[in-house]
């Protein structure tokens, strides 16, 4: 991909607009998880060390184009200041007089965070006038927000057409890691994939079926595939429409891709933490709910993963949030960690996959953990991400 890198910009004394994804979870006005803030730090530190005047753009939540002070980025400014150990100024708006005055007061090396860009409905409409008002604040533009790159918004796509632009360090790392496994992956290439529904990931499954040697499937996706084969999955989560699952079964058979499905399962009458869990062969689910892959399936998947040279983990094997139903995801995660330690390249998709990997302790042992959810899925599907395409001009 022919995007300009951050290190190719002359930033000294320049006003640099940086789009970051600082959409952190908030609980009672406090930041509950700083992972997205931490991911932004390398780019912001690099700019500050080179005396750029760094102006940070981001969104928080879904204010739907209206001011919602519960979704103000002000607490994020303090969190950035604490981690960077410098003062981070804050402007009460991302355009107009508040933003203009705050930018005018900046000195070389200063960092300024602007208020939530989604307080303006023009942001999500990618309004050209709004994009110009943002661009007027800067001399250069850096997009470091891979997780929003699948959105053609003013701050992610529009501004890139108006200023000399480059990818930040996080954006570059995401694109390099994801491109490597899609273009020339070392083999065997295995995808461990879970999640609720086939229909949400059918494009990804079809695309990956062109690349991988084997799938290890868990979660509701496995239930749907099993149901498409005539297996009774009881009251388990699955798609009502089995057509897409039948299509995936046919595609994998035609392409000689090994499609690993559970041979046993952890089942319970409900998904409550206190529900009695038991292991049964997949043919004996009865009226129960499948909550995790069974131990025999987990061991089989682990053997497949440990022999792989390239691994994508894109969804948990079960209801990992509950202690009784996380063993399958843990075994798969440990196998990913072991394979990576042995020289394999492993990429953990964003969203639930990343959340599970962090909770169960194998995120730090993977080659790359994506910060994207929808952006990661769309990239792996081969779709064009507007925020990336704008950098490739």
C-alpha cells in the first residue's frame, strides 16, 4: 500500500491534525479501559519530541450529531496528560472560535485535544464544509485511527483530501500486520473463528476460505454450521437461516479447506454463571444450550493451531465472560501463544476476539492484536476502507 508514513513528514513547528480513536468505555464519568489511549501514545510522543503542534481529533460514543456532555472528551485529555507526563490542553469544540483560539495559543511541542467531533451531524455525513473547517486548523494530517478507517467521515476521510497526509504508527502497524497475512502467509494458515452469527461474518469466511488451510470454529457460528449438517443443537444460539452456513460448508469442501467443528460441547440449561455445566458429545445436546466447545474439541483445535505458521483468531469459542464457559477459548489462546513462541505469526482480530485475549492473558503473547472491530473485519474481507484509501492517494 502506497501511503505516506509519519516519519516522512516534516512536522517541526507545524500544526498537525491527528485523528485518533479515543472512544474509550466510560462508567459513571470515569474511563474504564485505557487501551485505546495507550495505543495512541507512540504517535503523540513522536510528534511532541519533534516540536509539532499536535491537535488531536476523536469521537466518543454515539451522540448522534448532538451535544451530550456525558460523551465529552474532557476526561480523556487528563488521561492523555497523565500518560504522556505533559500538559494536554482541551478545546470545548472541534471547530469555530473555541478550537481556533486554542490552536492559535499553541507553542511548538504542545498537545491539544478537541471536543468530540460527533457532536456535529456533519462529521458522520462527511460534509465537505465541515471537513474544510477541521482542515483549516492544521498544516498536516495524520490518521492513526485504524478502528474508524472503515467510516467515510469528515475527520477520517474528508480531511485527508485537503492536507498533506500520512498514516500514524498505529495505523501503519495495523495495515502492515493485516496485509502480511493476506498477501503471502506462511503455511499452514489456520483461522480460529467464533462469534454469534454466520451472517455477520459470511464475507470474511468466504474470503478467508481462499487463503487458509483450516478453520477451527466455535460459538454460535459453529452451532449454525452444525445445524446445517442436521445436528440438533438444542436451544443454542444459531442463525435461523441455514442457507449461508450451507454455502460455507460447500465452499470449504470445494476448496479442500479443513473445517473444524465441535465434536463435544459444554452445555447447560442456561448461560447463567450458576447453571450446572456438563460435557456431552455433540450428538447429545438435547434441549440444552451449547456454551463452549468441549475439551476434546479444544485439544483437537490446539493441535491444529500449534502446527500452524500463520494464525488468525477472530472470535471466542464460547461464552468466555462466564467462568464455567471459558475453557475452550483459554485452550485455543494458549495454543496460539505456544505457536507464536515457536515462530508462527498470530493476529488477533479486534472486538470480542481482542477482549477475550486480554481477559484470558494471551493477547500479549500474540504477534499483533488489532484495535479494529468492523475495520478489521472489512479489511480481512478485502473491502476498501475509506480512511485508508484517502491516505493512498
